C-alpha cells in the first residue's frame, strides 16, 4: 500500500498558512476546522509544518498566551515529507522515528496533501482486516478431500 491510496480516500481539501500569519489566526483555523496541523507555504513552496505540539510549546513558553507570535517563530521548519509513491510501511517507520503525527505529501515541489499517523494506522488495520477476511474465506472454502485417511482420519 502506498501514500496515494490514503490520499484517494481522504480527499483533496488542504489548509495552509504563511509563515508571517499571526499564530492566533492559525490556531483559530485549526480549532474551527478540528485540525491538528497546518502546512506552512511561502511563494508556493513548503517551508514548515505547524502542529498542536508546536502551538502548545509556544503558548507555555509565552506565559500561556500566543500574544503577537507569528507562525514562522513556532513552526517546524524541517518537517518530514513523503511522496504519493512512498510505501506505507516506510512512512510508518519515518513517523515513529521522529515522533511525527503529520506528514506533508509532495509530488516534486507540489503539495498533494497531508497524512496523519491516524491515517497510516487506519490504512494498516484496514489492510490487515481485508487480508484476514480473505484468508478466512479461503480456509472456509477449502476443498474436501475424497480419501478420509489422507485428511488425517485413521481407522483403528
């Protein structure tokens, strides 16, 4: 399974912010849209990622307020990225290695979407459920053998 398979299910709605946007506005967008992250774009290029983790750290550091902070001063300016063709297992390893919950998907320099660790976990579980159902169906439809002795039955 690849990242493109997750994006196909998620749809294509993307929300971005600029690095100069007020953190308060970015936080409002995240809260109103129930999102854990925003991609930070500048002149068509990905320059960072803003997640609730960076927001909370900034609020604590700023005495409990976002004040006049800008996204640029808070964002992760080296976020993990992947391509639509990246295998889900590789994405899972990357996210676990960096404790990343969100990952922008780039096709060249073009932002294709954002996947979350939840999306990856759901894709893995759904894939395992499908495989499990197929194996059970295969076992259930296993052909019976004509000779009972060859099926493990013995006459004593």
